[in-house]
């Protein structure tokens, strides 16, 4: 039997505790009219609710080709997206959230813009973002931070709602490190990127699994994995503090020689020690982060472990 023709567009959705929301998202994608056909890739990243059972039911009732991939445990959103890209067959891949906040109709607009402009990646940016204030602040900070750390146009908004050509996705999916940051990997492959404004809907049910801890881990991946800028900043900070210390030492010597020296007490001495010791510990911690990540990568910690893959028998649309 000849293999099924490759669809034009693959919808890749990482899942975490998505039992209440993913059914509606899949039904909305199934109803889309996509020239050349489309497929859905569902990657269950160690969900603890009934997501697995819901997804298996969606595979059985699928009206378009659906592939369900189950991770052996939770590895993180970016790891799950890379797993999805490895199982996708389309000419372009679109990433969606599992909570319905990325309308599939807007995903089609990303794909159409990518084809019309012949760009490798089109990011969606939101005029009105429906996330908690701290997460919006974290996203803003991440984008400002990547202006320095990554080779991207200053102020260009990076988001997880993106359409990527199969060429770029396959190049990025060859990365096997345990701490992937997809936007950084994309920018290492191509500069042919663009963006359009898209709608951001309200979450359909449940609460976001994106915690402050995950956001901090994303910051570290963006900085440490793709740039030595933090080490250079630490060096500059050390030089600045050393220079300030020499100036202060010279000032104290001058006051002493001119008999104007104040009586220094325990408080001022401890304050100085805390400043310099704290700075040294921050620098050592930063160096340790680099070394620790290299150690974990050398020991081949898996990016993800796939427990199961199920494909539907639905014909391409």
C-alpha cells in the first residue's frame, strides 16, 4: 500500500493536563478547510489527568489524520514541540496552545502569510494578551532579554504561536540537547522571519500549567544555551566592582595620610563584605550553571522519551 500523501499543514499541539480543553480545539481544527489537507499532532507531555484517554478517543473519531505521541514523563513545552515536529509530515508546521487561546483560524492566517511572503517563520503577536499579569511581564522581559542574547531584530516579538516551514523545523529538530529553546534554535537556522497581529482568546477551561519556575527555566535556556553574554556581563561587573574597590582604597589611604580618616566600625565593614561576597557568589553560580548544563549534556540526558505513538486511519482532507 502506497503511503498517504503529505498534508500541506501540520498542527502541532503540546499537551499538559488538557483533558477539558483539547477536544474542542481538535474539533475546531478538523472543521477548517485547508488547501492541500492538514493533520494534527498531539504530544502528551506527562499529563496527570485524563488527557491520554481523551486523545485516544480523538484518534479513533478523527476526521483528519491525527497522530498521538505520549511522553514517558513531563519534559517541558519546548521538548514536546520538538517531538511533535519529528512526527509531523506537512509542508509547514503551526504550534498551538492546548487551551484554546490560539484560535485555529488565526493559525491559518500565519500559514497564509508564510506562503505569501515566502518566509521560513511567521510569529503571531497579540494586541491584547489574555494571560496573568506576571506571565505577560515575564514574556515582555524574555523578549527584551533575547534582544541582547539572540541574533534577532531588536524589539521583534517572539511567541510560541508560530508557523514554521518544514525545512526549518527539521533542521531545528536535529537538536538533541536536554534544554532546548526553540526560538533560539530557529534563529540559528534562518533570518527569514516575520510576524502578524493575531487574536488571543480566553482560556476555555482549567488553569495554566506555566508556572514561574518554568518561566525562569526558559530564561536560563535563552541566555545560557545560546549566548556567553551573561559571562561577559559578570566579567564587566567584576571589573567595575574591583575598580570601585581600588578607588575606595585610595580614598581611605588619602584620608589616613591627611589625618581625616573616620572611625570605621563593624557595620560598614560587614556591608562591604556582603556586597563583594554576594557578587562573587552570583558569578560563581553563573559559571556553575554553564558547567552543570555541559555536564548534563555530556552525560546524554534525554530531551524526551516517547512511550507510545498512535496514528489515526482518517484520510487526508
